[in-house]
C-alpha cells in the first residue's frame, strides 16, 4: 500500500488529505467508495494518479481451500491470503471473541460475504492473552485485519511450517534456556525465519485464594487439583518441571485464560499461566519463571506489507506503553528482530 510505503498511519494520511481517519480505514478495507473529491485529494497526497490508486487491481488468488476441515457441517468462516494461496478458516470464538466472518458454509456450499479482503488479513497463531490488544491496535494503525488463532507454541510453529498462518507466537525461552525460542524454531522448521520480540512475561501458578499457600514449595507439598495445558505449550513444560512427572493434571485447558477460569470456577485448585490471566481472574499468583514471547515469521515474508506493518507497530512508543502497563509484561526489547539461520 502506498500509505505504508511512506510509513504513514491512517490518521496521518487522513490529515494530509483532509478526510477522516474512519473514511481512510473504510476505503482501504473496501467498505467505502470515495467521493470524486476525496479520491483526487488522496491521489495528490500519495503522488499518483486516481486511476493508479483506485483502478482495476489484480484479482486475489482463486480456488480457495480449507486450511483445515470444519468441525461442523455448518459454520462461519474467514478468508486470508497466505503465501499466494487463498485459505478458508473455520471461525473460532477464542482469542478475540466474535470476529466478523467473511462467509457461511452450509450444506457443502460457501456463501461468500466478502466482508474483508483476504490479501489484507494477517493470520497469527499463538496464546498471548493480550493478543486482542495487538489485533485492535494493528487494525487501527494499518487498516489491515488480524485473525488470532489460539494455539500452543509448538502447534503454532507447525501451522507456520505448513504455510497455514503468517505468524506463530511462541514462549519457549525461559530464564534457564534464554535461546529456547530460537532452538525450537530451528528444530521444528530449520533456518530462514525471523523472531520478532514482543515481551518478557511472568509465568507462574494461579491458585485459589482458599488454598492458603504462600509459596511454590507449599503448593507442591499440598493436595492440589491441577489444571494443565496440552503438550507443546510453555505452561505444560513449566508444570512438568514443577511436578517432575509425579502427577497428571485432572483437566487440560486451551489457553492461559482458560487455566485461570478453571481455578476461579472451582474445577481445579491451581494451574500454570501468565500473571495477566491470573490477576484478571482475581486469583492468587506465585511467580515461577520469566519467559520471552516472540512472533516467528518466514524471512521471505519480510517484504509483505502486513508483516512490515506489524514490525512498525511493535516499534511504536504508544504500543510499547500500552503493553508495558499490563501485569507481568516487560517490553524492554519489544520490536527487536533476530534471524534464525
């Protein structure tokens, strides 16, 4: 996009062209046809012709395919272009709640509502409980849409390796293994990737206030009903280190917030999650480790305007301050990029 090539936000372009930021967002998202005057102003500001800016563009890739089969015969779906392929994703409620869908699948037929261009959608798999903030700020600053699929670190890397998502969020780097993210990418995918630092965060034990334990040692020596996470998640590895495989959790939760909700709801007495999820649920929290959360993407995708926009967002002072205010988040190195060779 011409705006992104200049490093302008939607607000900056709107101010230069004399229109509202909401209008810029709607025009870029294909939800509004600009007036003749607005089209001329935008073309002048972007130093191009109206025809070049709003003329006929190449059609998005055809023959869409399911990223994975839907679980039900009828479902909402999203579309996104990943690596030159147009993929269909069964809509999920986790992560961001009810994200507007692009169509409906029913009786073997796709009814495409075309609510958002596939080539302007970024698909991220990961389990950061603050992903909703990232998606909201990403949309507001760039006009692109972000779909967040809640997945464990290793599952996210698997989807990235199969070319089904643009970005995988991972937090397998700990105090004892600071290169854990780098090593995991090399083992699972090999070289040719980039790690974009988001934050360090505190992971620990969320516990019911009724448990009355004031230390990790006290919890481990109590009769505790644990809620766990699936293999491949950072929380699963952390709990394994704590329990040394002596006890299996009675329940498994899908993400950090689900762990906290299981404890708050009385299904379990304790579980491992990040401090943010525990404090949101009003639970006690005992820190265990400091982890590094990073976003992994292919080096060949560096020129993708969606990836470039993501990197710029994480380097903004305003976004750094927003995330830095969250409990347990350390944004000191946010926006740094490390190659995986």
